[in-house]
């Protein structure tokens, strides 16, 4: 039995991690922590004002600490559901003590220190760990994940964007002189639990943000090796991501070729589902660990539709999927 610690457990992704790990036959939750200033300190994660869906399942207390020396003993796995700068600061502590770390923040996703200065606003101090981190896009990097100590779990937007595009780029079906245009809408849970007027449900109206400046654009472009135009939107719904991707295929590419390519890469991948005669909607994936993909081709103009639950395939479920791959468990253990 492997022992796992969740740091930042009071958030939406942290609660989902606790749920999945609690039902995992090979994992024991050794602790749930929050920051020292957290208002949730000392509460049970299943308390009514936190995550009551966990009542009777995960009734563990949230320990407020920045000193992990008393709880690090015998910990095998650490999940960091923390802010980017926090993950940056504390991941090396766990790594140096032999833990396998799954970081849900963006602190180790791109192997370039200058990337963090420009897009995250801090100077990255751990180039060695950046060099050794494996990007946890589970369907594509499973071989590297199997031997990694630090897995940087992709963001929710990058997962929904990359999974439909990557097969078509690898098989050279797309005209790469025309940048794919990704218009993606996320539910308000993507902004986390921290109260803000900007993500207050009654104040949210469908709107775009981060035009040409959002930090996920260079993450997507870096791992696709393809420039993209990425425009995120905030929608007035709780959770999920719906991405509409417009691109141009090479001369002579057919719908049959696109379908064959998607199936070639994903037929054996249990958490990606390809639609053949229709395209998916958010209701297909909310509460489930899937990314669903559909498409329509007209002439050389291709529209891809990609949907996922931003808290699951876009965060906690993909982290657990990576953990399963890393430790040799069935990929969907505890997820389905």
C-alpha cells in the first residue's frame, strides 16, 4: 500500500483527488494539508461548508502547516494542488526526500526558466527539476511517466486543446501555416474556491479574457510544437470545458483520414472517446474522467470539438491517471 499526501486539499481539485485516492485499492491517504493562513484549517474535508459529498467517505482533517517534517515519514506520493509559486517552492523538498510528486500547478510544465518570468511573474529557481520534469499528458507521455519522479500535470485548457490536435499534427494532416484557433469556455470552478467578484456566479457572464496573453497559450504551443491562437472564455456554469478548434487541413485530406488518425492514437486509450457521427457536449463528461472529441470537415476547413470536466480530466483525474501509469496500476483504477 502506497501512502499519499495531498497538499492544498481544500480546493476543488484537492477534494476530487481525495475522493479518487480514498477508493483506490493500492493507496492510503496519509494526510491532507492546507496553508497556515487557510480558514479551513482544522476542519474535516467533508464538513458542510467544504465538501459534504465526501461525508462518510473521507472524513479526514485539514492540517495547516508549512513544515512537513513531522508528516513526511513513509510518504511515497505527493499531490500538489497548490498555487504555481507554492508548488515551485515546496516541490523540491518532497523530491529530495524521495517522494514521487504530481504537481497540478503550472510550476514545472515548460522547460524554460524565462517562460516563468514572462508568464507567471516569478523567477524559476529549479532548472534541474525543470529539466527532469515529465509533462503528464497521459495519453502521449506514458513511457516517460513510468520512470519520472516529478510529473507536471497539464492544465485543463491545454489538455482539451492538445488531445484533438496532436494526432493530426503528428500525422501531418494539418496545414501548419494557418495557426489553429482555439476558442475554449470554462466553468467558474476553474478559478478555484477563493472568493472573488470576477468569479461570483451571479456576476459571471460569458466573456473572453487573456487575449494573446494567457499563460496556457505558450504551454499549448510549446508541447504541440505549433503556434496557436488561444482565447479562453469564462462561462456561467459550474464546471467543464468546451473547446471549439478551427484549423485547415492539407490538400486532399478527408474525413475518413481524420477519423482513422484519431482512432489510431486513441482506440486503446480508455479516457479519450472519439465521436464518429456527431460531436460531444459538456453533459457527456461532467463528473466523468473523459475527454470527448468530435469533428466536422468542409473542404479544407476543419472544426474540432473537445469537451472535458476541468476538475477531472483537466486536473484530478489526469493526475491519478498519471499515478496509475507511474506505479503500474491499470490506467483507470479508481477513476471508473
